[in-house]
C-alpha cells in the first residue's frame, strides 16, 4: 500500500499534468460579473494554487492528515457531476484544511456551516469558530463558484467586494448528497491553499 506521502505526491503529479479538479468550475474568469479583477486571477489559478499547497502538505510529519488529504483530493479529481442548486440546502459540519504557508498542513476540528437557497440563489455561512465566512455559490460547469468574505466571531458577515483583504473565491465540488468540498485558492492569510470539507447533518 502506498504511504500517505506517496499518495499526495501522485496527486501533485496528476495536477501538474492536467488541471482535472480545476475544470469542475470551468475556471477562467468565473461567472460573468461576479468576481473582481484580482479574484478572477486567483480563481483562474486554482490549479496552480492547489499544486503549491500540496508541496507544503508533502512536508507534513502528520501521516494521518497526509492520508486524509490524499484520499480527499483523489475523490475530488474523480468527481463528475453537479446537482441543482436546491440540493445544496442544509446544515453541515465543516472542517478547514490549510495547505502550505505558516504550517505545512493543518486540519482543524469540525465547525458548523449552513447552505440556504432562496429564490434560486445559494448562500453558504460558516456559523461557528473564531474565523467565519459567508458568500454566494453560483453554478458553473460541473461545480459552483464561491464568492465570499472572511469575518470574525464578534462581527457581522462581510459582503464580498467590500474589503479586498477579506474577499475569498473558490470552487465547490459535489462528491455526494452528504459531502461537498470547497477549495479556496491563494487565501490572503496564513496558508497557500484552503480546503473546506462539508458533511451533511441530518435535520
């Protein structure tokens, strides 16, 4: 059986050969009129951001975390479908994995997130933890483009575009009815590449 480090290396080499996961959200500039000029570049460079983050993850001494990320990204690479927006509605646990940057690889404990769909528009909110986010999910290609912003526990949510330092962009991929993955390239703080793993909670 391959070690976690070897599996991550295989994922990295696959990304270097072809941007398979990136194609889920068609990349380019994203949905028309959604992203700022700066974020169009971040979004279009998701593939490169993920590969750079994997360089850091490969250096991690935590074998369990390496194995978890390797398995997850293999599944993301194999994802081939996008449901309708309404299928996203619900409550989720959500874990953030930070690749590269201040630490090689950190996977935080689960927090609570929610996706609500109103009049055909999906909004995602991270509801617990000291660092939170909120934003819009827009269907594109076989995934959903995320345009949102960071806010802190004692703050109200921040609108995308109101503070470039808080802005986030990403690609949400559907793995199953109970599991989603949101990749956020080139975050402004702490890491090289962020991944949020969402698992549905029965309501």
